[in-house]
C-alpha cells in the first residue's frame, strides 16, 4: 500500500462510529500487514496523533538490533 492509501485507511479506522467492529478489525489487520510497526493499533488508540503522523511513525519503525 502507498503512504496515501495507509493514511486513508487510518482515517477510516479513526471514524469508529461509521463501521462495525468486524469491519474495523479487518481494516486493522490490513494495516498490520502493511507496516513494520508491531503495535500500530496503540498509535491509533493511545497517542494523540494525526493520521499522517501515525502512518509515518509506523512506516519508520525500526526494531532494536540485539
């Protein structure tokens, strides 16, 4: 997915009242499959970020090298 598509997907997820729980879960799963961040849903639910900031953080995630 492109960055723009990911931003649109996050915007849809943020509009929780418009979708059923199953639809939201499907969108979150799609998002999880397309970004390296292991806790993308935490960025959406617990941080006060714009959709662009969420996507940028998720795409720029780098795991800690041991």
